[in-house]
């Protein structure tokens, strides 16, 4: 075991016996250590298959807050692990690969955002969950794509608001609420790559298909949609629809759960604008593998840590989000 090498790589880089039934071994380790595996909808299929619970960012935060497990393994990206640790400071929170970051969170450096907030003292601050703990620490309430509209509307109409970091989600919420929030100029590298042209090409092939779009996409893409919603919202819409074909403009990991929940329906992933592949994947989400998950449970590393002073401040807007979501039945 070379811990120095692990630190350089950001994950427990130990050889894994190729004859092992990894899924069986992972379940055995979870039972032995009272651990729970939480997986985001954007994870690879094999991670979603093994997870105790899969969901979007809101659902993962809700699940982390109530789990009786001693160890939480967050199969997602780093800010999701931070959120779990903030909500569960006495639990050990692990992530299979520390390199699993987030382009959206990276587009909002904490120091720059804090200065931006200070320059607008009359504004309340709404931060998307796709941010670092340090950004959440200067926030009044956190939102996800599931609850962003409802939480924005919970503020008085005359209250000036800052929304960060996703300009596309912020613009969408402004358009459906009539608000004029001040937006941070950040974006997700996956959702930025969707284009009107690629969707129209698919619509020609599947003229009866409904178009499902995540609100992190550009406004021109969202205008084509039959439904704009979070991953959980898109899944719910598809399950209730009487249509057979769906063109899906979000990270392609969601197709696993869509196909599972909607057998017999056809889900077509929208490729990126550059046409470099058949679907649009988050390279950060795909850093998590079964081998890394196994080693993470075996060695209980890497562990997510959040400085106490930041966690004390960041927990308040997260808890406010959970409280509002519970009241709204989200």
C-alpha cells in the first residue's frame, strides 16, 4: 500500500483482483462496515446498479441527512460529498476519486464570489448546490434544479437576489418567474455543449418524440423542449407520458434509470455540438468506477473533509433548502 502514490492520484490506487465479483464484494463491505452507497443519476450504469440509493442532488442530500449508516460513500462529484459531510459531520464520508470535480462549481471561485456578494449588500444570495462548501458559506439558501423555482418564488417579489453560479439555470428561472436576479456567469461544460442543431436533427429522425431538457442548458435549447426539468423531473415526466420516443438533453447517465423505469420506451441521447461522440457525458462523473468504489470501502479513503468554520456557515443554507423543500412536498 503506497499512500503517497494515492495522494498524488487522488484515489486508493491498489491493484484489484480481476477474479473478484466486485458487486458482491462491495455489498459485503457495506454490510460489514454499516456503509451506504449513494449514486447520482449521472453515474455509469454499473455504479447505479450497485448503489443503495440513486437520485438527483436534492434527493442525495435528503438521503444523506437521514441515513443511519456510519459511512456514506458518495458516488458523484466532490461538492456532493461536501454536502453530505456538512449535513452529517459525525459520519465518515468517502468519495471514490477526489478528482471528480465539477466544471460548474469550478466556474465560481469562493473568494471571487464572496467579493461579488459584498458588492451587492442589499441582495439575498441563492446558490445552486453545484458549488463548493465555501460558496455555500456566503449563501442565504441553496437550491437544486428540482426546487430552484419554488425557492426563488418564496422570496418577496421586491427582494433583490443574486443567483449563482449557473447563468443558464438562472436565466431560465428568471424567465418563468418574472424575476430579474443578478446572475453569476458560470456554466456546466456538459450542458453547454448541447445545441439547437443537434436536437433538430434528431427531431427529423423521430418526429413524434418529446424533447426533454435540463435547465442548465442554454436558453435556445430550452425553448425547444416539451419539458424543462431536473433529472428527477424529466424521469417523472417520461414515465407519465403516453409517448414512446424521447430526445434527452442532459448527461446520458440518466438514460439508465429512464430505461429501467420506462421499459418499452425509447430514449435518444443528444450528442454534443461538436459531434465527438454519440452522447454527452460528464468526464468528472465517470471517474468513479467499481474498482475505485471497492478500494474506497476497503481502505476507507479518500475521506471528504470540510473545515469546521466553513461547515458551520454552509449548513444553514442547506438546511433551509431542505426545510423549504419538505414544506413544498419536493
